[in-house]
């Protein structure tokens, strides 16, 4: 299995401070020379992304869950969300990248998006065709505005991005697709496991604990998770715990020792060893680097 990696330059060139303007907009076809219509598992620090797909098929992996996406569709990926895509060759689609600091600012002042903007989201389906067609029109306006110069450019781009978020919110309000997968019993069990991970991301529960909550054996849960996601249940628990730690380090000013105890580590040193082994740097180094890049 391909290991999920931090993207520093392959799929989004540079770090958040290198991006000029409110957002970056590009077509998938413009990126095809980088990855040949296939994107291996990776995640971004300090950057959130919105993918808007036209007609076509995409095999996606979002937070280690497999998704077969039939366009048109909108995919929202906050910072630190693992994702991978295999696009239909030649399909129409756009990628909009926005620094997390701006996403945080928008979320702070708009209550309607606060309950979903920090998690991956998907809007797709024939019942939302009209809304998705309107979204395709909006992203084409973003593309045109992105190529312009002028003092008013960033204001226009932020206004159009807000309209895209509103479209996403309306689609989610109609029916939150990301949590509505029906591709078999194995997928449903993994979905329920994923939901529990999100609900208990700060709790140090074992695979056996989650198996008990799901009323299945530990062996059955482990085999099913491995089959569907390619990762073990233990790896997914560690990944979610690491994600919770990163979010608290980035989005709060809490001392590292307090974060360690909040995440139920027996000591700050144990937390530091866990974080360093998973992330390749200490919690302090990670927090410093993220703040310097913002």
C-alpha cells in the first residue's frame, strides 16, 4: 500500500505563504502532467481544498474511505485530511486551494458552516443536479477572476468562494452524502467505525473497545477495515489521534503538556514520542513550523 505523505511541492507548489492572493484555482487537466490523472494518498498542512468535478468518474480515497464519485460533484477537504484520486482521463474539474488561516476566519464569522467546515464533505447525486450545475458556473467565474489583475481581485475571489461554500452547505443540508454510503456491509461497518473515531478522537480506545461498541469481534473489525481501506484498524486509530493532536497544536494555544493529558497520554514525554514517531518531528517543532508558515 502506498503510504500517505505530506505534500510539500508535488500537488500544491510551495507552502501557504507562497500563494499570492486569496486563493489558487486550476483545472485538473492542467495538473495531469504532474500525476498522470492519478494522485497518490497525501495531505496538506495549512491549506484547504475544494474540488469541483464536472461529468466523469473519480475513484477517491478520503480519510482512508473509498468513494466512487460520479460528477458533477463537490468535494471539500480541510487541512490535514488524507486524500487520493484516480480521475477519468480528460474529465473536466477544478481545484481551489485556500490557506487555512482564511478558512478559519470565514468559519468564525459564519455560523452556518461551523459544524462541517473542519471535516471532509461530499455533495453528489442526480437530486442535486441543479445546485451542482450552478456550482460549475461559479467555479468558472472563479477561474476567470483568478486570471485578472487589479486591486479588487481578492475581494471578488473571496466573494465567489463564499458562494461556493454556500452551495456546498445547501447540498449538505439537503442530504449529507459523505456519511451516506451504501456500498455493502463491509463499507457500512467501516463508516460506523469512522464515525466513532470522529466522536472519540481524543479518547485512547483500543481496537477491542471499538469492536465492542460496534457489536462485532475484534478480528472481524480488523479484517474488514484492512480490506476496505488498506490500513489496519490500529493504524486508523493512530492516524485519527495524530490528526486530533495536530489540530490542537495548530488551532489552540494550549501548552503541549495540557494537550498530552487531554488526549489521555500518561505523560507529555509519551505524547512527544508518539507524535515524533508518527509525524517525523516533535509537537513543538510542528507547531513552530506551522505558525511560521502562516
